[in-house]
């Protein structure tokens, strides 16, 4: 998906650059011989660790917060491509700290977009989530607004060259704060594995797939698109039971020693997630790997690349995890081998 010279000699900024996605994105970008990669984050320890880990003269470490418009503007000076991965992403934390979620996910994104226009950046790829589709929680609502800000920036940029697009993720397995490290720690400590609801399921992707989607979007975007990886769904209870089976013996327990406990849905949680809205499904294209939602008022954009990209108009559907193909337990077992 990413084999090209597109990123060679480019100056790249990654916001949220020491997070699960941002740090792996930085590592992958190094393979394409960019001129420089600025790793921007407010996590001082994480920045120190990635600098020590990579030991690359291509890396520039920038301490800063997307909430600080002047800092973002300075960080973007001379940059060609921006990957905006900085966000508050945990549903319960955003529910109880909504103003903080707005400051980072909405105002922070606006700062990134305005700085990109001011600095004549070539491309900005905003990283979003399926929780932005028909949102029922603060995190999803703020990410929806961030998406809309990114897409509509293409309309008010005037004659500036910058183009803006988004990628929309499902749940990223084994990312920080996700259920895999949570369940693994509960099993390690011999505690109950906590499930919110037996029926809950989610679209899922692994970190390498997420990063490949971002890099592909960076190469082929023309402005205003939303890129979505084709993903199966996974029942959370199936994941929990397979993890108990897999990890309990490794930590000195029998699988039957680790019970499941149903704790109920958390504030703002949905049983199922959607990849796109009904309205968006009217203008979705696909190839074997991904969907792309075409911009609704930039005519001709899709025609520029859908044929070379192997894209075709997709059949109209709801794209909900409720009726998506569900990974069986053998597939989950194979996934766990990578963690």
C-alpha cells in the first residue's frame, strides 16, 4: 500500500507523535527517506523515549500542545505534510471532562488547520474514528466536528495549495488504553475480566494496518475525502474468552480461574459502531482494501484517481458492526500471536 517515493525528501510533522499510532507512523515514515520528521507531542517522557529508541538524525523532537496556536504555527514552518494524530480518545474521560475534549479535539484541530494554511503545507491528514459517525458521546462528537473542520477547510482555503483529508479508524487493537492490554493485565493479576455488555462488538484493525491506511491516504488524497479501511467486526466477549484461554496458563492460572464480569455500558458507549452515515454511503467508493467517501461538493475529485487506484462505486449499505462479518475465535487466536 505504501511502496512509493512520495515521502522521499519531504518535511513531515506528526502531531501526537509518541502515541500508539503516531510513534509507529514515525517509524514507518523513516523507511521512505524523508528530509525530516518533526515529532510533536506534550508527552515529554514519550518524546525522550522515542528519540533514544530511534537515534535518527531525521527526527526532530518538539515539545508542544495543539491547544497552543503559536506553538503549532512555529512547529509547522517549512513543513510539506502534516499527520494530525493528537487527540483525547478515551470515551469515559471525555464524558467527564468535556471542555478538555473540545480544547484538544476541536480547537486543537482548528489550530493545526489554520497553521497549515498559513505555512502553505501541501497536505494535512486528520486521523479520526468510527465514533464520529452518529455520535452518542463527547469524544465522538468532538471527533465529528474535527472531521468536518478538516473537510470544509478545502472550501475556505481560497487559492492556497493545502489540501485536507481524513482517515476514519475502527478500534485499534493493542493500542494504549484499548481492551487488549486491559484484559491482559486483569488476567495477569488473576482478577475478573470486565465486559460492559455481552452483545457489544466493534470494527477492529491492528496498528500496522492503521498506519498503512494513513500513509496511503497521504499519497492519494486530492482533498475532502474520508478514507476507511475495510474491517471485520469482533465481539468483545469472544475476545475476552479467547484471551483468558490464551493468557491464563502463561500467568499461572487455569482459564476457569478467571471469571467474566458484566459491568454494564459506560456513559456514552454504543453496542455497535458505524463506519459511515446513510448520507455518506451515497458517495462511497471502494477497492479491495478500503472505502473512500468522496467530498460532496468538489466535483471531479474522485474521477482524478479512482481508476488508477482501482476504486469503483460501492453498493449502498449501512456499514454497521451490527451486521458486519464477525471474526471467529480462530482468527482472534491468530491475532493474539502478534501481541
